C-alpha cells in the first residue's frame, strides 16, 4: 500500500468514526425518559449485586 493510499484509508476511518460518535451523541441528547419511569426499589453496589435495605 502506498503512502497516499494509507493516508486516504486513515482519513476514511477517521471520518466514519467521527460520524458515528456525533450521531450517537445527538441520539442520546434527544432521549427523554417516559413520564411513568420510577427509580429502582433496591440499591446495588458497584459490582451490580443487589443490596437489601433493612
């Protein structure tokens, strides 16, 4: 692969990744939780294991 082909390849990859990140950010920014969404009834520690209160 010549140096020009390598640079073009890197440019295309960079553009694709940048576009993916931008689209993801726009999608996340537009998210609105449903009105009836409630917080979890139980808490969990950092490992994800449920902790029983009480």
